């Protein structure tokens, strides 16, 4: 089952102190070779925008597989009343590849 969390959900579930600990541990695992973050994929869209796809995997206690997708469209605020930058993170089960969030 896929869980969708809003930024408000994340703020309730994760405080900044814990977030910083997780980031520190992720960089430690990357340095130790237990994580892999390939170069991001950049897709230039026909419209005046671009999309960035950034996958990553980490082993150890934090075991996680995630992909962040970011779109940057400068015309969004004026033309569509939307933010210039839109982003989502997809989390997958590290054992099965199933999308879980």
C-alpha cells in the first residue's frame, strides 16, 4: 500500500534535530561506500522548463531506496498560479522495489 505524506505530515512526524541526525548518518554511509547516489538525470522539456530525476540508495540500518523528481517551470506562478519548483519523493521497499510512499 502506498502512503502519501503531505509536508504537514512530515513536519509532525520528523523534527529538525532528528532530520539532521539522519542527514549526517546518510553522508557517513555515503563516505563508507554503503550508499550510492548517481548523477541526476536532467530532462529539458519542450515547454520552458526542466525536470530533474535523482535516485539514491543507502544500506545499513537506514536501508532506503528513494527517487526525488523536481520540475522547474518559470512560467508557473504567472500562467498557472503554481510554484516555480515542484518536487516529490518516491520511497521504495529496498527488498522488493515496491513503491511504498
